[in-house]
C-alpha cells in the first residue's frame, strides 16, 4: 500500500491525519482508543487485521495485501436516535466511490452492506462512545473486498461474498478507492452536518437495492417478514408486515427474499 499516494489525493478534513499499520487487531478498536485525544477526521488504515470485527459480533475476514480495512473518527452533534444516519451516510459514500472508481453497479442493502451482483463486497461497522446518553464519538469502520480472488475467499462466505477483482475481472488500486471513499465521506458528512439529511436519505434510496423488496429481518430472537417500504428521518427501515402493521427498525440482520 502506498500511503503517500493516498495522502496526496485526500482533499478535505476527513483523512487530514492518516495512520497506517501493517497489521493490527482491528482499526475500529485503535480509533476508539485514540478518540478522546484526536481530532475529528482521523483515519486509520491497516493492511491486515487479526481481530477484524463485523456487525452483530461477527468476525471480519481481513487477509493482507488485498483489501481495504479502515476506520474514521467522527464527532457528530446528533441525537442517539439519529446515529443510523452516520452508517447510511458512510454507505452512500462507499457505494459512490466504488461506482466512480470501478464502474461496478454497487448498491446498498440496509443498513450497511455494500452489494455487487447480489453479493456482499463490503460492510460498515459504526461504533459509538457515549457520555450522558449523548454521542461523543462515532467510529466508522469500512471493510471492502478489493483484490481477493474467488478461491481466496473463505469457504463459508464464498457463495455470498465477492470482491471488486472478481466482478471486474482485473485488480484495482486500493489507494485510489481509499482516497475516493474518504473524499466522498468528507462531502456527504458536510451535507449531513449542514442540514442536508433529506438530500442524503434521497441519495441513499436511489442507491438502495432493499427498498420495494420482500425481506426478512432478524432482530435478536425475533424474525419479521414484510415489504421494505422506505427509510425514515432517523434512518430506520419502514417494514410493512403481511398484517398491514408497520415496524420501524433501527438495526437488524436483513435478507432480501427472491
Ligand atoms: C459488517 O459486518 O458488514 C461490517 C464489517 C466492517 C469491517 C471493517 S474492516 C475495518 C474496521 N475494523 C474492524 O474491525 N471492522 C471494520
């Protein structure tokens, strides 16, 4: 990974300071540890992780030299109830960067999965630090499968995951995709902070491959079936159940039914 190339191409506040690690447990854990003493916009990028964290307590496959593992420190002035917007904002930024850099038709599966050809190409894990129920820090962790080949994917995700190289048929520059992603986060975070929540939500809806589909959502030990209708002003999924009842969901594990 050529760190100088990334630094040269990053334009805004997000990524003004970037730290690179050859290997670490988890870039999210590192940023959480530095959150109090660091300015908003700090980015940590690792070439590999040995304790990569996924959502819902899962592990994130993080082999060296192939993919993107990075975490960004934000200090948003938002209510706890609006934190899903940070994840949606990051998903819009990543999807846009993938589209611009690779030409692939990346979409978003609510709330945070980056999808190409119906398979997962990346994901976002947002972790929070709270004080008196207010958010002091949000750490946005981004993992994107870039140059891993099909046979390199672990067997348990080979059917459901993909990479940019698999989809495009050729390797792409991680540096280009990282800088494009950081520049898109800079742009969309500014829009969100400047009252542009509805612009963001509209963009998210346009990039989503979830809305209008029949889905199941697992929330703890509950499984809901219904139609994914829209997202509301807090980024909650509006799910219409067969009974006609509407559920508003902050977080869950969603599967699109075929
Ligand atoms: C998901 O489950 O879809 C979210 C995956 C997030 C993975 C990234 S890789 C960089 C950052 N550090 C971590 O430990 N996790 C996130």
